[in-house]
């Protein structure tokens, strides 16, 4: 048997195993990351104090202590979740209507497109110090920057959704005597929903990341504050536990949105948004 034939047979067996097994193959990447983490913890040492990279099992024990034994992390988790929810929800409420309007009306697109094209490449988090100076150290500057960062992906998703609608479908609706409102409600909006959900799913991790960043800079509560406080006292196992918490929240949020999309938009395929 030639090398090519053996390779094809091996890949065929691997494919058959992947189709028959119930183990999610994608989780192998997480396992690989944990292996690299453990190797890093064994190789990287500190000349003073605790290890810079704690071992996986040490972080797991610390995470269990924070969540189960002592429950000290919940106030920080709830603070982060509150900020994400408020800023992200506001971005959905504002971004979807504006995106749909922009995609449906050339005049609105003419006005907003240059503004969005100008603002999109700029890291909006750079405005956070200015917001702190104007709005103070409370929730307000955090919520504003979360809203701004989450807004553009949702707005663009809604806009591209409208732009993706086939002109033939709109023309057919007009021929059947449908009004502008009926065309939007029965043709444009349903066709735009997959793109809207894609924009929302893209904005969700952005909202979480920005929330944690704002908590690192100026906050008295939240996962970001938990991390920066632990770093200041050289509690690196708590720092890594906080990072794992962020990862868990991100996975949970993404899975919720993915399942919601599957349930509500079972008729739609996957879409991509070019930015």
C-alpha cells in the first residue's frame, strides 16, 4: 500500500470515528490549551514569591473555593453581568432600528455611512478616560463605552441584512400589491434576521471584553477589579481564576445565542458579515 493510500485510509477511519463518537471534537482544542498552560506553569518560574503561571489544578482549586466553598466571587460576577446586560441591551435596542433604517433608506445611509466608516477603525475604548473625566467613576462611563463598542456590530449586522434582501422578492411583493410596511414586515425583516443575530453574536464577546477592561481601569467591583486586585497582592492563582471565569461567561453567552438562533431561525443557514 502506498503512502497516499495509507494516508487516505487513516483519514477515512478518523472521519468514521468522528461521525460515530459523541465526544465534541472541538473540545480537543481546549484540552490542548490546558496542556500548553500546564507546560508553561512547569517551565516558567519566578525568582521571588509565588509562580507567575500557576498550575491548572491550583487554579481549579482556587476557582472552586471562590464559587463553592467561600462564594466570594459572586458579587463581582453579578456586577460584571449587570454592566454587560445594560450596555449590550441598549446597543440592541438602538442598533437594530438604526441599521434597518439605514439599509432601507438611501438618504439615511448617505448621512450615517461616512460617520460609521470614520468611527469603526478607531478603538472606542480610547475615549474611556474622557468619559471618566466627564461622568465620574460610577456605572455611567462603563455603560456608555460598552454601549458604543457593542453598537456598531449590531448596527452593521442589521444594515447588511436589509442589503442582502433580493430585489426580486421586493419586486414580487410590489406586484402583489403589498404596501411598503407589508414588504418590510413580511419580506425585508425576516430575511434580515440571520444577519441581525450574527451581529448580536459578534457584539456579545466585545461587550464582555470591554466590561472587564473598564473594571481593570477604574472600579470597585467586577471580575476585572477582582483580577487587578489579586495581581496587586501577587495572588496569581486568583488572577487566572478570574480569566477562566471570563472565558466561561463568554462560552455560556455564545451558546445561549447560538441555541436561540437555532430555535428561532431554524430555516436560515449560516451568514457572514463583511466589515
